[in-house]
C-alpha cells in the first residue's frame, strides 16, 4: 500500500476530488468575510444550481454551453433575491446572528423541500454516463474529469485573487469586510458589496455543482452535506482568510484520502466530524467572531 | 341444573346463530375490498426501485381483480413509503397494524424488514419479506417469513460459480456498510474461502460515500482476479466507474440490485463483462414474463428497474390470494396466526412470474439465473440450481 505510485495516485485523486469543495469553500468563506454571515442558504443555492443544469440538459435537451450559463443566471438571480429581500431586511432590523443563522438554514431546507417535490429524491447525474476518459501519466490514472476539476478550481481561485487585489470592486469588498460603516463613509456601498459577493459565490457554486453532478449522483439534500465541508474548511482556514480556507478544503480531502492507508474506508467520513469538533474547540477565532457580533 | 341447561341452550343458539350468520358475514365482506399492505421506498435514494416495485404490485392487483379477486372480494392495495429508512419502516408497520388493521403486510429492504420485525412479532401480524435479501431475515421471529430468496441463495451459488466455473482464486469484496451489504459480503467471503479461494480485500464503504478511490487503490494493490461489489443501485455504478478509471479491469460480479438498465446507461462500455444474479426466471424461461415486460413497456414507455424484483412484487398478490383462499375454504378469520398457518400448511405455491415457491422454514430456495453484460445488454450466462 505504501508504493510510491499508489501514494501519488491518492495525492492526485485527493486533489482532484477536493476541487469542487475548494470552489464551494471559496464562495462560502468570501461571503463570511464580506458579510460576516455563516450563510447556510448557499446549500439551497447549490441545489438550485444543480437542478437548473440538470433540467436544462435532460428536459430541455440544451447543450452544456447553454445549460451552464442558465445555471449561472438562475443561481445568481436566486442569490440576489435572498440578499435583497432576505438578508438585507434582517440587517435593517438589526437582527442578531442567531436570526441570520436560522433564516439561512430554514431557507435552504425550504428550497430543498420544493426541489424534492419537483424532482423527486432519486439520485441524479447531469449526464447519463458518469464515466470520463482516462489517460495514464507516469503510472497515475488521470481522468478528464480530474483535469477539468483541478483546472476550474485553480482558475476560479486565480480569478478571485486577481479580482480582490487588482480591481476597485474587489478592494471595495475588502474595505466592507474590514469595516462596513467606515467604508460607507468613504462612499463605498456595503449593499453593493454584499450583492457582488452573492453573485461571485453563485458563480463558484455553479462551477462546483457542475463538477459534482457530472461525477456522481446527487439528491436534493446532498448540498446540506456539502456545505458542512465548506464550514469546516472555513473554520480551519481562519475567518476572513478565503484562500487559506480553500487550502484547508484540499487538506481535508487529502486527509480523508490518505486515511485509507490506516483505517477502513467506512470511517473516512467520520474524520470530517472529528475536524469539525477540533476546529470549533481548537480554533476559537470563528467562535469569538460570532460572540462579538452577538 | 338450570344453569347447565341454560348454558347448553345458549351454546346451541350461539352455534346456530353463528352458522346462519357466517354467509351473511361473507356477503358483507364481499362488498368490502380486501386490503393488502406493501411497505416500499417511494421517495429517497431507493425510490427508483421502490416506485417500479409499486407499479409491479399494481399490475398484480389489476390481474387478480380481473380474475375475480380474492375469495370474491376485490383487492385494494395500501402502499406506504418507507424511504428505505428503518424508523419510517416502523411507522409504516404501526400504521398498517393500528390504523389499517391489516393482519399481514409485505415489506422490502433489509434494514426496514429488520426494524419492522419486532412490531410484527409483538402484534402477531404476519410480515412477509418480498425483496430484501439479508440472511438475518430468516431469524427475525415467528411472524416474519420471506417470499424472496435471501442472500445465502444467490450469493453462495455465485461465489461457488466464480471459484469452480470461472476459475478465480483471489477475490476482492467491496460492500456497502449497511444491512444489505454486511451479511451478504460475509456470506460471499465464507463461501469463496470454503471453496478454496482467497479473499484479498474485504472492505466496506459508507452508504453516503461518493468517492471510493482509496478503497479501490487498496484493491488495485492486492491484485485480485475478480471483484464482487455488494452495494445499492445508487453507489454500485459509481464504484465500477471509479474502478475502471483507476485502471482496475478485473471482471466484476454483483447481485440482483445491479441488474438494472440505468447502470448500463451510466457505465456504457465499462459495464461489459459484469455478472449479476437474478432470482426469477427471465423472458426466455417463462413466457408470462415476456408478456409482463411487453405490457410494462407499453404502459410505462421504458424498461423496468429490477425486473426480477418486480416479478416478485407482482406475485405477492397471487401469494395473498392463495393464503386468503385457504382461510376462506377453512372458514377461518384473517389474523396473523391464521395467515401464518395458511402459509405453513400450504407450503408450496405456484406463482405466475417467479414459478414454484417452496417454503423451507423461514427461507425459500430458488434457482439462480446469472446474467452478464455483452454489447451493452444483459444476456443469460448460466442457471444455478
């Protein structure tokens, strides 16, 4: 089992598997950084993104180049509606963090419930075939899906980095994240920053759900499990550190992948919960931030 | 003295009254439909199978009613959703017994049947498994029986076939970590080992897992001759897909859950050579199955998920007919005890789609039909008796 080829294969597949989680975590952590909210409504947006693309591909018979943009439009619109008519209303009422938490979680549950009624609960994949062509590179099996996943995650993070550091809009997001009232004094609209963040998160969500939905079956409540990984990675990476959170998502995936060398595969998912408790107990920064906001 | 005479008169009067009343009761019953309960996953990850099972059961109901019903009564199906979840299965059992007042009901999915068994035993209601295959089902109590062959039938015959006919000596067993997978995987391991083979990987995966690379790399390192996968419809195609992508080209065996047209769609060429089991005769073995399949395709416009299971669901109504007609002939009321008596006394049932069913204690034995995937379709490979 400790053959270098096997270790390299686990490393590569772990990185590829982590890619959609990197995208989800980046969107989740960016939202937390800019808005200060643990936005569990993103689970509902993940479900919207997947089923929009699924419906477009399988019911309308649209090609991928049309289905994915449709997913982007619908998910972004849903994110903006939630931001404008949900979160902003709560902000204006000076609602506490617990209210935001309950609102976003219940909203996700509601969206998933509606999608369950519409699409049923049978596992669905975006494409009829879940196979992806494989090439052997230095004894390592590399599928086309792996390459696309890694490329999308790397490109997404690079674009986000460029946006945050190289554009005025990105710098406005950082300013609002640092101190929203002070940023507004300088003429930066916090509301606009929140909406831009919602759209960026929606883009990352669509990309991630495209990858996940083309690799295996999804049921409407799968996103609630996916968001758990984003939460753990965000806690591990540190509140407000988007790229560190993305790196933590890779770390989590690799830990899970390499754990097979030492434990039975049925215990792999248990590791995630272990990290969740460890992150909450040993990385108190996130918890302290919530306490301050209360 | 007076008391004795009085008691005697009362008894005679009661017996005469009962005798006169019996046809009236039957006539009253004749107007009422006979309810038959079936617990199935109609939503959730197993709904693809559960919904098709329900269609199969409804076809059985239609045909039995067209043939005059059961003892002159029309059959009414009461199908409730378990989501293949034990807790929901218990709720369904309570509803069948407490609300619908059914003396007998059918159920499928091992974890659900196991959860319902204590309720059925406590309430003395007959529970007949009609699709689950955990060997433990044979030991769940006095009121739990099976019409569906348990894993010891197909898994043991398959494991022996793999060793003796295919000549495989090193097998990997990958199984879902629930009641469906655990017991069956142990059976495969024990049978294959007893035949002289070696199990080089014996690995369980989480029922919610979507990534199997680690487990498959362990398998690749062990270099088995054949891989047996004992999972469910949602995960089995993903395991095989990832297996092929990691360069594992060994022949795969599975059981009846993998006998599914959707799996062929999802896997394409990667499914070639896959061996699955079927516990019911195919279209070439029984012309009635061909008729059922044609009717299905006409009504549903597609192939069914898990045809053999659907044959059992269809036959469930005919099995009920045999049990209730026994009670009618003996003028017995329908209770869990009398239905159990009917099941054990009749013992052998000729069923239209699955053939002869011979009860062997809490088990049934059936021939196992092996199929393999050739050019994108399931074709018969062997029949193991």
